[in-house]
C-alpha cells in the first residue's frame, strides 16, 4: 500500500508497454486497408507519449503507440490462469478503426487476461494477440500462483433425484 495525503492507494504489479501496429494499403480487391497487431514491447522513455510512424513505404505503415499501463488485478486471476494454461500465453490488444477515417486504427488497451479479452470479443470489439515473452510469463505466473484459487468442484445431484419443483 502506498499512502498519499491520508489516502491509502493499493500498489498493483504493473508494466508499461508500447504497441506496434501495421496498416497495409489495398491488401486485396475487397479491402482498402488491413490492420494487424505486430508486437507489444516494453515501454522506453525515449518512445515519448505520442504515437509515431516507424516505417512507411506507401504500402505498409508501422506505427508505435507508447505508454500503455498493464496492471494486474486479483479479480482477473482466473483469466491470467486461463491465458497461462493455454500452452502459448499472449498479450491481448483491443484496437479500433476510426469510422470517419478508415485508414486510421489505434490500440485502445492491453491485457493478459483471457476472460477480459473474451468480454471485449463479446462486445464486438477487435482483439488480436501476440506471444508473451518468457520473462513476463514468469512474472504473470508468480502473480497467478499467489492469487488464483480455483473454485472447488461441487457435485450436482442427478435430475432424477431432485424433487419435481427443483428439476430443470
């Protein structure tokens, strides 16, 4: 806990990251633009705070979007566990396309929670993923080991043993 002016603020494990996205012009005859997540990298002070183009050859443009804060929350521990137990842990990035300028897209937020990514997808958001580096897998695993407690399995009575008013 961190105290600031008589208010106690919980300190959560967190990392700052930057997102690299690519825009491709005319990828096929049906699309004018295609966007894809390229990478999530550790944020560096030299990145600044504003998006910047890394490369643009007229066909493909790569843009760096810096300064995303990824905090870990206890109530997302099951989502972290599901990501880690998938066999290939990933960053999840939710991103949007500008309705008025369809050649412009940007990342909105970053997560490592499988359930949070699922909620975004249920809300019809665009979500892509890229592999989570080994050192961050270990960091996330340590947090998950400390905070995730699977709910105990409960035995359900067969329907034939339930009274008629409780049968489904």
